[in-house]
């Protein structure tokens, strides 16, 4: 059995973190499938999806880390080329606790 759905997010700015756990859980529940794999995909070259413990300091710490790894000058150059700012989507694995 295959079930497909989608949802959209609005981001605020460069380095924005979004917890997508609840919309993904709702889609999985809506599917009625009890065992399987949920494939999560984002459109765009400057966004990513990852799994991480979504603890309180993360929304500050992770973008700061990426800013050190990828200096603002590079990001500004990407922006001039028409690329959007970095957006990070977070999915909490089952059993990882609440935010």
C-alpha cells in the first residue's frame, strides 16, 4: 500500500528551524498504514531535513554553528544568485520526548 500527502511551511528567515513531527504524524495516522516507512522530502537546495533532539537551546545553537561553518559572505553571495536562506526541518524520532 502507498499513501502520499504533502504540507507546506512558512519560514521566517535564514537559519529558521521547524519541527515537522506533528504534521508528519498526522499524515501517517491519516494513511491508516501501521507498519512501513515514511519518506520525507523537501523541495529546494537550501533546505534540509534531519533528526535531532529538539531541545530548548537548539533553535539558537544550530544556526550559529552553521553560520560559523558557512560564513555570511557566502550566504549573501548565494542570495545574490537567487538562492534562498538556509532552512532546517526537524523530525523527532518516536520516543524522543516532547519539546
